[in-house]
């Protein structure tokens, strides 16, 4: 499913109001490698010694000596996309370098990383095959922030991301799909795919003006042809799943 | 106390690590009118129908039919500075227009407003005498956001603001001072004030180069004079409080 | 009528689709002085000698030796707001300096100036009492542009401005109101004014929470009071017009 | 011909005043694939129902039920570069997605696309081999704009583009060359090419400082050698055309 | 002399090539108070311990224990405009706070301050009557920079400022005039002043279109009148100097 | 050595204060090709005819008819990284096009180019195998600037670069390392390399949580293992050098 197909579900269907599920403006680590996974969310805020102190004390009662990025990273499960709100911080907003990125990809089997912040050691990270979306790179270590939440609602650009959202990344940006809408999104994507397939076939004949075929065919005979094609291909796709 | 004096406390004193208490980049409604009050914090996030629905249901069990900006505004107490995280949203990020601003100033007796977002009806608001700090103005009503917290920690620029913080605004920006540091901040501000008073007096004589007097006087005799002046003036100030 | 009141008409009323009538991001010459007038539009484009040559030749057949900013300025009538599309150009995008601004204000009796470009000689212009909205100031003269239209549709920010639009400027920004909507806009503004008047009166009593009164009173008795107040005040206003 | 060679013609030759023929700041779809074609221009402006209604009525008298992007796209001829003024709009400023891009490339045989706006479905478009220059990508469909001109003068960045201009795109940006200057541009580009060829040959010998050879050789003997080389190579090139 | 008048000298007169003498984009402390003085230039660069160490050692041989901003400030003479290159640094780029600003204005009798950087304590500084042009304000002290030159050429925006330049500031920006051009600039400014005076008088009659009078009167009789007016007024002005 | 390893030396080691040695925000010509060399610095400033005239006169007494970019380029030695301060200028800030870039790479055997400015003819340059870091590309020639220094201290972003600095470029940005710190930097980089090697080996086993291994192993047995590994690998590396 591409960002455009996801957009269609949330923004075109009447009565739907999920207008805020898309974020862009990222640097994309491997543009040719699509990202699909389940949101594991992490929230940071600017450090205050008084607040950080209280939180660390509480954590210690649970056996965690100090709250920092690796506390969250250690909890990542296979198939998770780690979604990190670092409020756009670049210097000192580096959620991982190549070692922890390697850990996420190879030990935790994470499905990807989205950070409204930065990463460090781009050179080392670029060799590791896991999708990542970040604002910038910076050589500094993470600093002057405190970990304030794991699997809480976080904000990434104009999106409220909930833990468990389906996260889709393509070269344009990232979509966060509430679990209850995934079935509808997948079905819709199949239809869009088939529509595009048929439309391009028609255009390839060179016999039609764009408006005769797209959005939907004007000629009733062609329309019927399209509808039969859609039905047949949908059946094929569903059988193959 | 000015922003410069507050900065001195947090950033210069050795061992202090409150480096993230200052936010700027605001439009200031009444630059000549300083803001002092206690933080009442409000958090919004981009709307998701699923999350908003759950929160509204919970609110209804407490007799609140729907969560929106006025639910928070109705709770404001005299002396509060309303501190609103609207994540920099301009269109649809207008926390108040002139009616609710009038309410805050005249009915709730609030001490001010800081919004990482916008206000609307600048013309009407400009006639009301309450300090306000905002990113922009926009004629739209607040929209496409959900109220997610009242008196929770919020982020304004690079600051984690806690409810109850002392909020100070001057023409440069806004300082958020943790309550436990207020006494130290006030004492320090007195010293800075007296130091500036004395320094300017010395400069006004026209007898000294800047480095002979400022930061601290080089000549031991002058230094002694300054220390006596400081002691005397501190005593006067404290007596008058 | 303020920007907020105009916005209400275009964006809140169901079935209305005039969503693109507001532009902001201007420097405002006299923020305390509202602008009201009829749009006189002027369009410039980047110079091309071939196009400029053809246009000058045509102009010469109408007795105009050369097309430049003063050709448009000479046509301005009393009550016009001159609306100039200079595509945001700053250096060389200065539609007027103090002499031509003086001409517009005092000889042409223009009602104001809106330029998506710049003006020059801010110091001289600031002494002249005509509203002006511009992106920046620059000391250069207008250059490297060609006059391509007078009283044609122009684009200012996200607005298509038509000659004859009612132009309203307040400290927030500028509204362009199609003539056929002016009556509705004025009527609506009266209602908003009265609503604000009554709302503030209620708030001034200190007896109500904001949500009891605003947007509309919850108590049926108060609601009735408000409706009577509205009726009475509307009658007074209309009589006085 | 590269952007640098085109620049040389317009900006260095004395008496030439075509200073505004270059636009940059685009995302380039296939940086390794140069774009060459004839400008087919399309203009959009922000929607106003009153203006759009009048234009649609006129179009209907010509058998076009509604003016929208496909009306223009259906008119594209082989060899056209579609040049679209969408005033930098990103959300809702998507001139084509992958279906219509496929149509342009494969059915209309267009030579390329330049849009001061966006495209959608980057993933699908990236597989189609036609040059494209755009400001951003966005998953939304085109919306809230009206088609106001086909083959009229349009503005792209700082350039007034005329229908019929020769459009050249390389990885740096896009050049719009008036047809009457194309012959001169091509001749000049040949000379620049030969000059670069000879200059690099000389540098490859390792015998010269840069200033002995470039801009033009200082030594009269070398200068003569260069002039003979230029003459010979020009003759070869022209023969081969 | 206004920025517009200065621009006219450098950019309009044929054969003049002083195209880079104007800088803008400043916050202006007292927009109603023009700045005129002689450039006293100060240069800072980002700190490097190795370089700073060598420079401090050299300074010590001249009796200066440490190079920092007050070394330069102590050298300021009455009538100097202090022109500081802090390469746009905001946090830690605060050349003065209210104490040193007071010193410059009242003890050193400086004519103004231009800093490509920031100042701190805007509130205190705003009470002191000396013109100042700065990029931003920040509560931090100057830090992490080293003083690398006093009365050396410095760059402010797109201008190379030389010590001794005449510095003119008005609400638009700042002009740096080489001393050898001051006489010509002043003479020219007188002519521009008289021209504006006469032009506005003519416009005030309401008898002329703008192009009949401005840039220069079209009617030969009016032109003669203007020339006589210019001659008479120039004589008056020069007599009064 | 990567940017991250260099950062570690300057920013983490206690007592070190080289906080300003890293610059980023460049377009990188060949991201897969690391840059290593010795800084050869060049400084330009905005042209002033009076200053340029004096400097050219002085240069003529040394046999240089005119100061311009090729005077510096002719002095470049094998292994130099040419570091050019063009104060971010894009149009007219093009230090080289493809001819002079070819000269630097093939005749002068330079190790790379860093310019706080632009280059022209990206297409031609992209074929030449020398690392380059620049802000933008532009088709114009260098213009309206004067050469003010060769092998003087220059500022690139937030860094003071000294001639002779070791310049390291990777896909993130550029590091300028003072010669006296190179030995320490290289040693440190070896340790970081070995640490990353060992850390990834441990993670690859899938037996550890990230915090058990990274930053340093928590288990004393593992810590000992790591220390032995480090010792052995350091010995191997140093032997191989």
C-alpha cells in the first residue's frame, strides 16, 4: 500500500474524519525499501532535574536504575516500528547511532524507525538494512532530554500516533493507520491497485484521451469492461492471500 | 526580574542544570507589561476520532459532555498564566478569540497567556489588558485538535513546563521557574539589580573604562565600595518587602 | 468588520465555499488604522525583452509610450485599494516610494495599498496617513519586472483577487470579499458584534463560567435574554445606518 | 546544453537582457536524464466559486463540462514539456499521480513536466521514464484550485514562461529559452563544449597552472592552437548534425 | 539622508560600482531615532583553544590579560558606531547587555551599535537612548567566541564594512558609506530631498497625474519651474550649513 | 574516522574544549567517497571598489595582475582540501565550474573542496572523482566578491578553520581537526572502531538486551572479555600500520 492509497481511504471516503494520519519531511534511509510494522512509541521531553529525579526514583522501584533511551530500546519486539518523539531536536536528539541501530535491526528484529529528531553515524547506519525516517543526522550523542513515556500517545508532525498503529513508510512519507481501519485500508488498496493497472493498460493502447479513462471510464461499455476486470482481479488477489 | 536575571540563575551558577527553562520566538501582545503568574497547563494533540471518542466517553462519566478548550478555560483561577501546547499550529490553533480572552482577563482574573499556537481577533484582544505570548494570529476558530491534558507536563519550545511553575514574561521571552527555585531566583535578581544600579552610577561619572567596573570592579578600593553598597541596598530592599 | 468576522462568514456557514479570501504575512504600516476599499488590481511578471517589447508596442498604439508602474498608478480612483501582485519580490519589487505613496494618498485619494512585494522609503511613507500592507521594505527602485495587467485577476498569497472586491485590512491580515457577498458579510458582522458585546457584558458580571455563556448561552432563560438583546440592538444599528 | 552553458548566453553576452530564464529549487525525478522539449503552459489559481462558475459556463459552450487538470492534460502533444504554475501549493497542488504521469509519458509522448507545485505517488511515478521537476510530493489529490489558463504566459520561480519556449532541464535546474534565441544558444553551447574539451586536455597534461589556460590561454602560441582546435571541431560537429 | 537616498547614489549613478553597501534584516531598537556615526569595527570568530591561546599570549605582551568583548568596548570613542561581526550568533552572541550598552551610550558617547548577532536584556536597553540594530535578543552572556579583530574589515550581511565608514541607520536598514563618497552622498541627498519636496507640492495641488510630475516633470514649463526651485533651495540649504 | 568518532574526541573527553570543529548542511557530491586532506583556506568578501583597488595594487607589486579565484587555485598542492569562505553566497558565489574542478582534481591533485557558497555545472562536475561539499549549485559565474585571503583563518558555519587543519568529510558533514590533535583522534578512532566491532558481534548473537552490552558491558566477565578483545585488536591494527 502506498501513501497515496492510504490517503485515499482517510480523506476521500465520506464520513471519515481521520485527516491527521500522515507525516512527511523526513530523510529516508533506504528509499527503495518500504516500511511496514506496528508502532512502538517513545516520548522524550527537555530535561528538568526536578522531574527527571522523580521519574528515576519511581523507575528504581521497578529495578531500572536510570531512565534513558536504552530502557525503551530494550523493550522493542520483532515487527515493531520504533516511533520516537524527540520534538525535532537535532544536536543531542540522536535516538541511536550505528550500534543501537544494529541492535534494533538484528537483535530486536524491529521493522523500522521513525524519529522526529535525528540519528548519528549515518555512514555506519547506511550499511544496515532496516528502514529509517529521521529529520537530520548529527554526530552528537543524545543529551539534555528525559524519557517521559513508552507506548503512550506521541505526536509526530501533525499526527497523534498510538502504540499499535500500523506504520507504513514509502519514499514520500509515513502513514499511521489505526488497527480498526487496517482491513478497510487493505481492501481499498487492492481496488486502487487494480484501477491503476487497468488505467495504465488502457493508456498504453494510445487510443484514449486521459479524461476518457481516468478517474473512471466515460464510455458505458468501457465502464462495464473495467468493472468485470476489477471483479476478476479482486477474486484472484483474495484467493492468493 | 528580567529574562536576563533568570538566565543568570539557571545557567551561570555552578552545579545548576536547569538549562531548559526559557522559551522565545513569541509575538508579545503588550511588550511594556510584564507577565508574572503560576502555570496552568493545557495540552492539545491532533484529532483522531478513535482517541477523542474514548476521552469524551470518560469525560461524560464526570459530567463533561465534550472535551474542548473551554473545559480547560473554565478551570482557570486568579493568578494563573494559561500555558497551552498547541504544537505551533496556526490555522485552527487559535486557543482564544476576544470573547474568551476577555473572560480570562476579567472573569477568571488570569495573569496571562502563553500559547505555542495562535490567537484570533488581535484587534479585539489588543484592547484587553492581560499579557499574552503567541506564535501568530489567525482568523480561524480552533479546529482539528483534541484536548488531551489539563495541568499535565507540557512542552513549549525547548521547555518542559510543569503546572505550578512561576511564569515570567518580558519583551524578550518567557521564563518558567520551578517553585523550589523561586526564592533563590528572587534573591539573585535583587543582587543583579543592585549590581546594575551601582555599575551604571560608576559609568555615569565618565571616569572609568568599562572593564575597570564591569563584571566586577578591578580596583580593591572600588570593590570594597561596591560590596558595602550591595549590603546596604539589600538590607533596604528586604526591609521594604 | 474584523478579519475574524469575515472568516466566520466564509468558513463556517454551511454550503459556502469561499475558503480562499484571506491573506496574511504582511508588514502593516499603520496597525491602528483599518483599511476598507474597492480592489484595483495590478499584475507584474519577471521581464522578458521579447514579451515586454510586444506589450509596449501595443500600448503605444493607445498613446502610452511605455508600460510601467505609473501607468497603473495614474488610473487609481478615490476609494480604490491598490492590490499589486509582485510575486513576493523584495529588491526591485518596490511598487512605490514616498513620492508615489503621497500621490496615491493625497492626489488619487486611494483607500490603501496591498502589495505582494515591497515598498521603499519607509521613513517617508510612515508620515503619510494611508493604510499599506507589504512583505518588506527595500531601498531599491522597481526593476526587472514588466507590467502585465491592470484590473485583471491577481493572486495575493492564497487568494484570487478580482477587481472590484471589497478589501478589508486589520492588524491580522487582509480580506477580499466578492461584491455579491458584501451585504451578507455586513449583516453577519453586525450579529457577531452584538454577540460579542453581550458575551462580554455577561463575563464582566463574574457570575458565569465561560462555557455557560459562550459560544451560546446554555440556560434557556439567558438564551432568551440574548435573543431579545440581539433583536433590539440590530434594530438600533440598522436605524442608525 | 547544460544550465551553465545556457546561463552564459543570457547573462554574459553584452546587450542581452534575458536575465530571468532560469528556475531552480526543484526535486528532480531522474537526475541522470536530461529534459528537452517545447513549453506547454498551464495556469491554476486559488478557487473562487464565482469565478470558477463563470469559467465553467464558458467552457460548456465549447463542449467542456468542467475545467480541471485533465482538460489541459488531454491537449498535450508529443514533445511538449508540461509547465504548470500551481503557485508552490503542496497539499492539493498535485498536478498528477502515477496514472496521469503514465498517460503523459506513454500516451501523450510528452517530453517532461515542470510544476511549481507537487505530484503524488512518487513511488509509482519513479518507475516511469519521463523527466519531472516538482517542489514536493504529497499524497493528496489536486483540490481547491481552478484552471485559469492553457498556453498563456505563466510564472515559474523568477521566470515568465511563454508557450513554445524551449525547456531544458539538467540536475541543477530548468532553463526556458525563447524560440528566437535557440539557434544562438545551440551555437554557443557548441563553442563552450569545445572550449571545455580543450581546457581539460591541457589540464590533463599537468604542465599548466589553471590561469595559464582558463578562461582563455595566456600564451599566444597556445591561443593559436586553441583557435585552430575550435575551428576544426566546430566544422566536425556541424557536419555531423 | 535616508536609505533610499543612499541607495540612489550607489546604484543609479552610471559608473558607480558600490553595489554592496546596504544591510537589512535587523531588529531596530528605536525606529524613530536615526543613527549617524563612524564605523568602529569588531570581529569575533568561533572559539578554538589553540588560536585563542596564541592571541591571548600576544595580547599579554601589550598589557591586555585576556581578549574579550570589553577590550574592544573600552576603545570606543565619541561618535563611533560599534559594528560587530558575530556571524549571526544568537545564544552566546550577545555583544552587550544593559550595563555595557549604558557604558557605550553614556560613558563612551558612542553614536550607535550594529551587531550581526544579538544583545541581551532588551528591557533594560530599551530605556537607553542610543540607536541599535541587532538580529535578535537572548538572555545568555557572550560565550564560545573569540575576539579576532578591532578596526579590521568585517562582513555584515552582504557588506564589507571598513573602519571609518560613515554608518547611517534608518527604520529600513543600515548604510555603510566609504568616507571618500560622503561629500557626493550628502550633495545628492540634498537634491533628492528638494526633488521630493517639490514633487509632493505638485501632487498636493491635485492637478496632475503621477507620471506628469514624477520621476521628472514632462511639461517643459514645469521642468523649468522645478529647476529654478532646485537651484534656489540648494542655495538656501548650503548657506544654512 | 567518521564524524561521530571525531565528535567523541572533541566533545566527550573531559577538559577538552574544541566544541566548534564540525560543520554540516552541505550538499555532498559523492556521498560514498570519504574526504581526507589538509586545509588550504581561501576567503572572499563582498566587493568594494576602494578596497579591491588597494589590494590589486599590492598584488601587482608581486607580479599578480588581479586578485581573483584562480590566484588561489593556482597555489593548491597535492593533498590539499580547498576550504572556501564565500559567506553562503549562491548566485555569483560559484568558486569553480567543471573546468577548474577538473584542474583541482587532475592537475593540482587536490583532496577535496569545501565551500560555504556554491559551484556551477553540477553535471560536468559529477563526472569528476573528487569529494566536494557545497551549499547549492548555480549556473552563474563567480561575481561581485573580492579575494581577501589565502591560508588565513576562515569561518565555515560555526567553525574557525586554520590552514593545515586535517579535514575529514563523510556523508553527514565535515570535521576540521587541529594538527596537534590528529594523533589523539586517530588513536581514539581505533578504539571506537574496535568497540563497535565487538558490540555488534555481541548483538548478533541475539542473547543480550542492548543495555547489557552498550555503552560498556555490565557483566564483569563480559567486560573482561571486551578488554582483552580491545587489547588484541589494537595490537593488530598498530602492527598493520
